């Protein structure tokens, strides 16, 4: 997909949002350490994109978090879309899944042993997708740059545009941030 198809409605997802559409659309978002997971069901003309920011839904807060607030979490967002597909009679094996993002866009100084949010988001997404019975057909995960994605729900194509590398390094614990470039 060179550029988005003319005439299709475009929907921009903010961090923590999910959207399921029943008509051909362009779903777009900007990812850093967040992951973007695109789902497509060609038989029904359905497409969905979620943009969770953090790996795991905090079970201790389950009673106080709304459904929309839960979508900020990778595991919750995937399971929420899985339930929506179930209610529409979609079988897991007919869903095309593509996953993007999870980058380490802010470099941590002196703490390479600790997993980053981006890495944890990727790991949880892959694990939960597998647990829910979804097969990932394409991915572009990790790295040190953010990405824009444009998902054409009609064709299943995803246009990925990488950003320039972020020049800011954050200290691991205390200390000062410094510019790298």
C-alpha cells in the first residue's frame, strides 16, 4: 500500500483505544513502546485495531477500571476484541493478525538488565494472542524508533513509517537525562 486508498474513512486511534469497524476503513495510529495489533476478518469485512500502552491489566483494580480504561493494557485489549469477535460468530482461524511497535524509543542508561515496557508489551501480546488462539501472520516489533501505521481493513495491508531515532536518554534510577545526538 503506497498511500491510503482514496475515499475510505480514516480513524485515528489514541493510546489506550481500540476500534472494530464493519465497513472498509483506514485505521491509523502512532506507536512507540505501545503495540498496535491489527485484526481482519475477510469473510465478514471486519477490521480492528487496538493500541494498548502497558503489558498487564492490574487485577487489583478490576472493580474500579472501566472497559475503556482496561483497553490501555495489552492483555485486556486483546481479550476484549476476542470477545467482540466471538459475539459476531468469528472463528479464531479466520482472523488475520498483524502486530507492530513495542520499541525502546527512550534509551535507559545503566539498566540494560531490566526489561523495557516495549519489550514487555511485545512479549505479553504474543503470549495472549497465542492463548486466545490467534495466529500472527506478520509483525514488526522492537527497535529504537517509533512507527506510524495505517491499516487498510479492506485489503489487510499495513503501511508502516518509521520515525527518526529519539535522541534522549533517560537515567535508569535518579540522575539526569542527556541528549545523545
